[in-house]
C-alpha cells in the first residue's frame, strides 16, 4: 500500500510539473503588464519606458521566430534609427523643439527593439554605426533622399517628419496584420505604432501652427483623418 501511495504521489508531481511547464510556454502568462510608454499629453512625444518594457518582455514567453519576424525586427531597428537620425539633423538645422523632443523619443523606440534583439539573441544591425549610416540599403536611400528635402526649409522639415511617421505606421501595420505572431513582438510593435501616430499628430500640429495644412503622402486620407482626429494615445 505504501508503494502504491508513493507511485501515485510521484505521478501527481510529474503531471503537475508538466502542466506548469506547458503553461509557462503558452501564450496566456498570468502577469500584469507595466505601462511601456510615457506620453507627453500636450505635445505627444512618446518615449518607451525601457525598464517597464523589459519587465514585460521578461514575463512573456520566448516563442520561435519566423523568418519574417526575424527580418522585421532587424528592419524596424534601423527604420526607427532613420527617424532619430533625421530629427537630430533637422533640429541642428532649424532649432525646432519638436525635432529634438521626437529624436529623443525615437532613441527609446530603438532601445525597445534592441531589447527584442537581445531577447532572441539576434545580431544588432546598428552596432556602432553613426548618425546617417544604415546597413539596409533601402533605408539608406530613404534617409539620403529625405534629409536634403527637410533641410530646404523649416516647413519641408516638418513635412519630412510627418512622412517618416507615415512610413513607420504603414510598415508596422503591414507586419502586425500579416506575419507577427509572437506576443512580445506584437506588444512592442503596437506601442511603436502608438508612438508613430502621436508623432505624426505632433508634426501636423506644428505645420498647422504655421498655417500649413498637411496632406498625407502615404496613408489614405481616411486613415490619416482618423489618426489626426484622435487624441494623443497612451501606452499599455
């Protein structure tokens, strides 16, 4: 009888252990997410709280990466760098606070993606590359085309900022709607999208203050109107 009890107890321990192990690998981990975004509610500058973001990433499971997810993470790391680097240069040119504030925000966006890169043991494409230097040839070409345009005038600089945010929104929307499956990537991308929408609102607001009505260059008019008609978005 004692042997039967011992065997039963051992089986129960094994079953419970296996159940807990499966739960830890599942997609419904039971923890309360911390707010990953710090949003300036007056101007919309949207910074990642990297400590909170790391906490969330640590508590979400590491799931297998598809080739598309892997490539997207590396691409988005440099696409956020395009924004940061362009705004750094445009602030130096025009001394407009919107460029300085959003360039600092974009640095935290880059940091959030770097946390994904580190979690999945990927090779960072940015590395020690300086301002205006990119591994991805398409992003290098985009930066090289937009910066001279933005340096033509202050208004053109603000339009370039709005265009960069439109491109970010479209690329994030495409990734989220077609191939992003992992919870942790989805969380970061959704917060990046909120940041890009907030920054688009900021650039459009600055243009409006100068009497300029911005016309969307990549988004449809309906998509653009829905974004601009909304309030600055908070994180989750």
